[in-house]
C-alpha cells in the first residue's frame, strides 16, 4: 500500500508541474486508454508516454489476446509497416521496436480492454517533422510537458509552426477529425490532451519541441486535405506444382511479385515496397505479404487485390515459373491469410508457381468508369477509366444543373487503364457529375468539391 501511495504521488506530480517546461529525468507514471470493440473496420491509435524497458511490438501483448495487428507510420516513406499475430501458428509475424513518445495504430480488436503502459517519462527527443513529395504526414504524441496546448490548431499547430493541418482519429466514427490552416486562421479547430496521438502535416521541415525561439516560417507550398490510407496486412502462401511449399531459401533474390487492385493497375506494390516482402511463416510456409495501406489510392471493401509471383531462378527466361492469386477485401481490419487450407479454414487456394505467363494476360480489361479520388476533393482529383477495346472516348464534367463545365477527353484512346486530373480551382464548391462515353457504353458518377 505504501508503494502504491508513493507511485500515485509521483503520477500526480507529473500532471501538476506549472513552472517548468520539462520533467525530472526519471518521472514515473502510467497511461490508460479504454478500447471498445467495434463491428467491421476497427482501428485505434495509441501512444507510449511511459515505458519501463526497450521492447518490441510483440511484447505489448505476446499472446495476441488483445489485438492482432500493430502498425508503425514511417514519415520518410509515407507508408505503414505492420506486424500481425496469427492465432493458428500462435506467433507474431515480424517485429519492430516500441519507442517512448511514439504513437501506433492497432487493429482487429477481439474484446473491450484497456491499453496501458507504465514506467518512466524521460523528456522524449524532439520530433523531426518533415515534408516529402508525398503526403507530408507525421504521426506524433502530444508531449506531456505541452500540457498548456488545449487546441489542435491554435494550440499545437501554431506552437509547431509551418504546420498546415492536424488530424485526430475518432474511433467511434472510424474517421479523422481535421483542422486546417488557411494562412490566417485554423478551420474546424478542436480540443486535444497531452499524450494524444495526432497526425501533423508540414509545409517545412521542423525540429519540435524547440530549443529556444519557436520556428514559425511558412512556405508558399499549396496545402490540400490529406487522408491517410489505413493499413491492412495480406499474406499469400506460395507453393510449387506439387502443392508443396515453395522454398524461398537460397532463391529469395530471384523471387519477385506484383500486387494491384482491379481497376488501378498503374498503382502497383512489389517486394521492394516499404512494409511488404517475402516471409517464411514458422520457417516452413513460404509467403508473400503486402500492407494494403501502402497503395497510393485508398482501398475500399469489395476491392479485388491481385497477385502475380515470378520465380526467376532459371537462366532461361522461358523457364521462369509464374503464379497468380486474388482476394476480395472485406469490411474489417483483420489481417488476411490466403492459401493456408486446411491449417486456416476458408483461406482458399495458395498461389501455385507453374508455367510462365505474362502479367498482361492477367489484367482483366473492361470498359468501366471508376470513382474519382480523392472524393471529396479540393481542388484537384483524379478520374480513372478502363477500355476493353480501342475506342472513341468522350469524358465530360457537368455541374449540378447539368451544364457542361469541362471536356477532359475527346479523342480515340487505346485499350487499357487510363487516368486524368480534373482541376476545379476556377469552379465553386458543390456536386459535379462526370460522364464517360466509350465502346458504345455510357457511365456517370458523382463527385463533391469542397473549398
């Protein structure tokens, strides 16, 4: 009881400091987040304000009895790296270190539980908040010494400087709440707390919290709303023609694969994509794996993910072995395991490396118009369409009243997948329609532009 009282006093001590910007080098405390299980997509961001020792992701819950997947955001790659717990093999697949002051995304919650950490808070290192050619998003934790920042934009964003937007995940809605800086003020600002996990988007690279004067330079970089594509791990077993596990060992440098979503064949993930690769489960099951969240375009339930695996071990390209597989994504956050029958029920057939075949023969060309992305958008969005045959194509944009506002395509286009950008900077906010006429077919879809 005496130790408990002392510990509680130390915990309280952390939260009542008011005359200093830092804590004692060995402040003690604990954090607790109540996680409520949800049906379908079920993601929860958690932060690590206290930590006893250096641990890895799988050490948080070694038996996988609380959650099955944990993901780390890499701001340099603007991509996810994830590890998952396979209940059938009773092991974590992969590993990465848990770092004091970082935030993570957990998914596939099996029950309501409390995510807690305890140990020391040792004045975390400043965050190297960066800009990239991609989304410019950085996942951070609100430092405990920043207890006086009460708002996401006017508080945290302004304190950081060169920050264009701050996003906080709402686990009940499974959506992000975002405040954006328009050059003069923060739109749709909201309250935050210490130890909150937040995404911040930068217009200039910054080291924060600062030593000395605050860095407040603003660049002229155009800022748009950014939405992070949520992660989902997908493992696909690979076997030979005799249905025996294909041995990656000794051949791994000669194994390559491609993965794409039907209708988005220009957005391809390979074995070299961050957070993806080849893996031997339990040292016996040869597997290729990808993180769906690392596709450039946002995935949706019902999308079909396609795989093609190639064994280039032979010196003769005509003897290379090729196999393919596909999976229709479901409305949940669970990691996907394909081809492990009968070890994992209903996991389907594995990828069989058999006779060579061209990836072009695997692409299911059809004449179709796809939903624009992003949607809503401001002010630029991408419209994609595919053609089964070479055809005269007309792609037009209309406003809510049915008036033509832009002709995007009016020419003959070859078969395959195509995309074009629609820039609505000169138009007002509202609902627009875009119509594709091609191959004796007509398609129309709706999109929303919000300034």
